C-alpha cells in the first residue's frame, strides 16, 4: 500500500479513536470540555504512536534507551502539533457552540498536525537512529 494512503488510513483511525474518547466523556457531562480533550488526546497519541512505529515506519523494538529516545522525540513533536489541534477545535467550539462544529475543528486541526508530524517523525524520530 502506498505510504500516503497507509498514513491517511491510520490517521483516520487515530482521529476516530480521539473523537470517540471525547464523545464518551461528553456523554457523561457536557461541561467536561478540557477533560474530554485531554482523554481524546492521550488515546489518540498512544494509538498514533503505535500505528506510526509499526505500520508506517516499520520500526521494530530497539534497546530500551533507543526506544526511550524515540518516544521522547515523538512526544516533543506531538506537543507542538497537539497545540494546533487544540486551538482549532477550541475556536470552532467557541464560535459555533456545537459538538459537530467542534469535531470539524478537531478534524481540521488533527489533519494539519498529522501532516507536520509525519515529516518531523520521518526526519527525526524513526530515522533508524
């Protein structure tokens, strides 16, 4: 499968995991905006890391110290791209005050973030140390 389609496929799955996690929190209490975003971000981060490591970059397990370096680099870049996602989702929420708009903002923000993240990960994280 072409790497672009493969990356797109797994990004969509990670987005669904993220948004489904958020929706679970919102189903409990509609006022848990920050908590929902944090839970979604964590679930999306874990799934995206595993998808990227094993299915996109075909990166097998390395010694613990190398794995730690990869995870730290991956996390560092994720902070930057997560801010793009959060900002976009929040702006859509503030402007439109609907969960549909919030999710559209989330998808836009995650798409921009994932595009940037792929390029950073390819160059700095999964570059076979």
